[in-house]
């Protein structure tokens, strides 16, 4: 059984694979025709689309365990590049931005995906510490910037004491801005 980079498993002739005359389950042929069809094959946006698909669908991808392995899927609409490209160009795509899922446990789909800069994306990870202060929910690092509190100190106290830390120790800072 041959396991293709795209995630498909297919019975192929072993000698063809070893000789290099067969390189995929047939997806490369389709991909190469798509590249010429939509003229996006060598663009950054196409690479983002391919990376997203690989993380979610290819068990051999180094990041699969954090995406497809956790059940993260790509909506049917984005199974082809052109609809993804059209969505991206109409929804804020710029060369300095990366694709980000608003809900880290949600799928790649228009309602859960946005273009973010690296700082914004780094604050939207599964291990980000979030705090709700007076009804406003933000990452701990943002609260530290707003309240002029050292993040390393705040994070260490959070690690030791949890929510109690912010409600007790940051209270004096809340009325300042």
C-alpha cells in the first residue's frame, strides 16, 4: 500500500515507485493542471492553501497531529484553490499576513478564518492565557501591556495562583487608564 504525500493510500506497483516513474497517487497530475488553470501555483497564497491542506489532510505532515489529528478540517468550498483565493483576496489578504482560525478548535472555513499579523496570531494559540477583567476578555500579555505590568512576572504568578492573581494583584492598576 502506497501512502501519498496528499494523504491518499493506494495500491501501486512498488518498482514504479522505486524507479521514480510514479511519484504520487495521481494528485500531482491534477495539481499541475490546476497550476496552469488558475495561474496561482507559484504564489504565496497558493503555498498557504497547500500548507493548510497538508496540515489537515496529510498524516505524514509534521504538523498533522496539531490539525488533522485533532479533527481540524477544511470546508468543502476550499477544496479547490480558486474559491479559497477569491475569499482571501476579498477578506483582507496581504503578503505580510498569515491565515488564522479564530476558534483554535474550529475548522478552516470563511466564518472561522481571518488574516492576522504574526503578533496577533501568536496571541491566538491553544496555550494562550486569557483573562476576563470587568467583562473584557484579552490575552494576559495584552493586559500586561495595558496595565504596564511585566509579563514574565504576571505569567509566573498566574502559573502559581491562577485567576486569583489578576483579580487581587492587578486591581490597583485597573482604574489608572
